[in-house]
C-alpha cells in the first residue's frame, strides 16, 4: 500500500497506510502491557489417581488498577481458556494437567500468554511456581481379599458390651462369607447376594501386606495394594498397611485411607 500510494501520489492511501501501521504498533505495545506487573499464584489441587487430570489453580491478580483481557495459562501441553481480569481485581483459573504415573506431579513454572487487544500479536512470559499434586497409583480392577481377623474393642467396663451383635448394615457378598449372615429375603427380591453386617464392639481387622501379594512387578503390587485399600475402606474395615521400610498401623476413615494411598503414591522400592 505504501509503494502504490507513493507511485500514484495518493494521499488518502498514504493516510490509510500510516494509520494501519500506527494501529499495529499500538496493538504490539498493549499486548506486552497486558502482562506487565501481573501477579501469579499457583496452587496444587486435591489428590487424583494415575490417568486422571491433576487440577492446578492459578490465581491472577492485577496490581496496577487496569483491566487485563484475554490472559491464558499454559502448563506443559495443557492450556486454559483466556480469562479477563478486572482492574484491581483477581481471577482464579483452573488448568487440568494429565497424569501418567504415580508420585508427586510438580509444576515449577507456568506460561502466560495473550493476544489482546486485536489478535495481531502474541505476547508471553514465564512465571516461577512451586505447586504439586499427589498422584495415587492406578488401582487394579480386582485384587484378592486379604485374610480377616476378628478383634474386640472393650468398652469402658472392660467387657464386650451389649453392642457386640448389633446390626450395622449390608454389604455385597464376598467369597468365604458365612451363609448364616446372608440376607435370604433380599435374594428372594432379586437383589442379589447381600450379607448382613454386625458390629458394636466387634470389628474386623486386616493387614494389607506387601509380602503376601502374589509374585509380580513393583507397579503391579502397588496397584493391587491400592485396590485392597479402597476395598477395605469401602467395607468399613479397620486395616493397616505394610510396605518394605514403612508400616502404617490399624485405622479407618477417610484420613487413614488417604494416608495409605499417599504412602503407596510415594513408595520407592529401591
């Protein structure tokens, strides 16, 4: 356009040429200025199982009292949709990162990019981070039930108490369950094999032991133990975990389950 306008001495063409050049320069400046002084805080999310997406939360804070438009976050191959940040405000962006193995998924830096305001230029920068997500091992589809041991928890009077045979609920039938505890009425209603559970001061305890697993590779054993932990927690058992060099005592509940799964996630047989 510049050569044609000079050749034909077209003032309107020259005006349009310089106008477009000015717009391009201003757009370049604003693309860079859109990221200047932006504060970035990266945090890890809740634990996930291997193969699922680990969520990292990136908080973008404007410290210069000016709105920011179209800021996207990239962590490795994953990127978030562009987000607009109000003046003197902040916005939280969720970036899912795929996981492929157990352990700690750590993010050391994130990339910020923008094509604001006209999409003519792409400006980017890197921000340091130190965020992590615990990746539990992928549980096996099925694992053998470990041997159960009955344990009595005395009450304050020192006896078994009247609650030793209290009915506490139902669960699915497992091979080896006593036929006396089967709910035959549920079977007649075509609900399948269901076992009645009795509790009170009586509890079933189980040790999930590395040495009792069938011969297999390290990751296969970790996967089997992960399945056993999930099954024991689902069935309300009191269980402990034995790994080479690590022992987690008897316990139950969500906190104990996540404690065992975290130990499996970071387990290093070497």
